[in-house]
């Protein structure tokens, strides 16, 4: 999976592309670690437009990110969820935990 980030004022966008599974954990964590340490960032958008697959380990990684973002007082939103990714998030009831669009 490829991870890229973009910061605009107090919002960071983390864009993921490819398969989001256990093999992606290091790239994913490296992608958000520095963003969460940046005091100027108040919101984090996780753009899942390029993700074509995610598994249960990816769901766990999302929950961990949610906890870490909350500890840093950063809001988190999952965006551009579609297809199988949206379906998995719906089945896991992630709409009750995350802002999803």
C-alpha cells in the first residue's frame, strides 16, 4: 500500500492506495505518526479512495489510529469510502465510531 500526506493549515489528509492489510501496518503507522505529533494539526482526513481491499487487521489499525488521534485532540474522518471498503466498514458498524463519507 502507498501512503501519502498533505497538510493544509490545521488539517492533514492521509491518502491510502492499494491493499490495506496486515502487511501495510508499518507504512500506515509511519504515515500518521508525524502528523499526530504536529501541534498545528486539529483534523485528520483519511482518504480511502484508492483502497481496493481491507481486512480485519486494517480495521484494528483504524481503531488504533482513532485512539491515538483522540489522545492528541485531533478529529478523524474517513473519506471517499466506496465499494467493498464501504461494505466492510458498514458490516463492522464503523459508522458508529467514525465520521465516514
